[in-house]
């Protein structure tokens, strides 16, 4: 609040469900500067341990979050919430065409895969850009993007040259 920033609560549900975990954050989400992110990679619907396979969210799960956030926005008369959905494989988000944005929630499909510049651009172009929902995002990993055979980190100019242009860029 002192710097007029925003807080994005980034939740990884593991073997639980988003339907069970999201309500635990309601008090925080009732604040105008608190937003939400979900990571399908660690949504383990198969019951396997997180990190052993890539998890998934279906449009039904994402719509649940959108509806939940929209209800809070209306009840508390807040500005729109941001929902960040991390993605770097096609299977991480199933039935994406059925995601239903609402005026109260701005959905950012966020490419969070790591690797060389070429790999990141390819993942962005083939996995995230075809199903943007509303807005696009990109994550830059300070360490993982420099692992061999790295070609360096994407520069701000290279990020902004992507199409559609990301409106959310995260550095980790």
C-alpha cells in the first residue's frame, strides 16, 4: 500500500482443489489491491505428487475462480480483479475455449515456461497465443532462462515484439 502496488496471491493447490483452497483467501481478496494467480502445473488431479508430472486445470476450474472473484468485486464494490493463469503446455489448460471472462475479472494467460529465447517465443506462439482468453503475459526466469543452451534473457524490446503483446511481464 505504501508504494501503491498490488499483491498477487499465487496458489498451487497440489493434491487439493481450487474449489477447496480459494475460499481460504477471501479476506485478502476483499482488498482492492489483492489479485490472484493459479498454477495448473501443480494441480494434481491424478493424485500424483506435485513436480512428478505436469498438472492441469479445466475451463470449469478457471470459471469457478472467475465467478468467485467476480462475486467479491460486486459485493465489495471493488475495481476489477486480475486472474493470472500460468501455462506452458497445451494440456495444462483443457477446454480453454470454454473460459468465460466477466467484466469484474481480467484474465491473463501467462506463459511461464523457461528456456532459450527461441524456445520461449515458440511456446508463446504455439501454446499461449492461440488461446489468450483476454490478456497475455510472459515470465522471465533469471536463472532457468540462462541454462544451456541459453541464448540469453529476452530483452524488454523482444518481449514487447511478441504478438499478441503481453500486458503482464513477471521476472522471477
